């Protein structure tokens, strides 16, 4: 019964965020145009790289497809990793966290519900990026292993949300109440920006940066998606540092195993730290900002 009540509350929070998002008509137009122009930019980059000696092995030779899949993972993970912290901050600075915590809701329902605006803003962008790439810019996709692709999608969502929860926990647990906090900065603004390989194969990076990229889920999700979805993608040759170290395991299988491990580690850790942060704030009397 409690689970159904939490679900009902989550739906109400999400409905509110959807109404707010839809209230700004120009927002939807600019939202579509932003995704289209982003795709155009990387189509132009594909023309620049078409004559270069950059090797995209084992990911085929279609740079548009390569980068559109990078945008796909970027849009999906951007919300999961980057959105929890500002949503907690919004509840705090709005002075409503204590009211939510006095209700029978779980610690997570208000934040998850308010995150829905980021979900409806970013998740569909990933589909639009694939669609625009296919319709206008020559991206070609293969879907020969739909169940494996679904598994990869599920675990990149879970693992990045786990990191996002760790980020959100720092608001109360470590008293980072400004716009910048270390988890999001280190992961999203430094490691992911440098080594995720959204726009280039990470094999072109210096080896130490390739090793650094081995600690984020994006590396493995993109490796598997590009091998499976780009025509001409090769599924057996290892290229990532961990794949080269464990050559007895197929690259796709290893990608999925690592994504599962990261999901199992990051999500429970983020859950635990967020609860501890809320409990610390309740004890210290800093759960909300008093006007």
C-alpha cells in the first residue's frame, strides 16, 4: 500500500513538472531546434574528418553515426548524473524540504518527481538526435541485438543515476550548497568531458587518459553501442584498456559486466549517502532554508 502511495505522489510531482514545462510554448520549439543544430554541428565535423587519417576502428567508418550515438548517451546520462543535485538545491532554497519530510513520503520521492522536468527535457533529445542523424545527415544504424542494446541502456541509466545520487548527497552530507560540488565537477565536467569519447574514439587519447576513462560507465556503454549499432562495427577486437587486460572475455560481454558492476556499486552507495545526508540535516536543523 505504501508503494502505491509513493507512486501516486511521484506521478503528481511529475505531472506538475510537465505542466510547468509545457507552459512555455517557445520552449518546445527551441528544444527541437537546439537538438537539430547540435546534430548539424557534428555533421559538419564529420565532413572535416572524412579525409583525415583518424581511425574509428572497431566502430565502422560512419562518423555521423559514431557521434550521434555519443549525443544519445550524453543526453540520457546528462539528466541522471547532473540533475539530482540542483533538484535537491531547488527544494532546499525553496524552503519546502522540511514540509516534504514531515509528510509520509520517502526521502527520494520529492527529488525524483522534480527531476521529471529534466527527464522530459533530455531523454527525448536522445531519440531526436538519432532521428535527425538518420533523416538528414546519413547516419545508419543496425539493430541486430535488441536485447543486448536494451541491457546496455538500462545499466547506463542506473549507473549514471547512482553517480547523480552521490552528487546529490553532498548537498547535505558535506554541506556543498552552492552551484558547484565536487562529484559532478570531477565526473561530468572533467573525466566525462575529456574521456567519454562522445565525439572521438578514446583510442586517440594518451594512454593515461584512456585509463582514466575506464572509471566511467559512458566508456563501456559507447563502446558496446557503437560496435553493435554502426554498420561495419567489429565486436571481437579489444581496444579499451580493460579489454586489452582481459582478452579472454569478449569486448561486448566485458562492457556489460562493467556496467552491471558500476550499477551495483554506484546506485546503492548513492542511495545510502543521500539518506545519511538527509538524516544529518534533520539532526542539525539544516534541512531547509528558513526565510
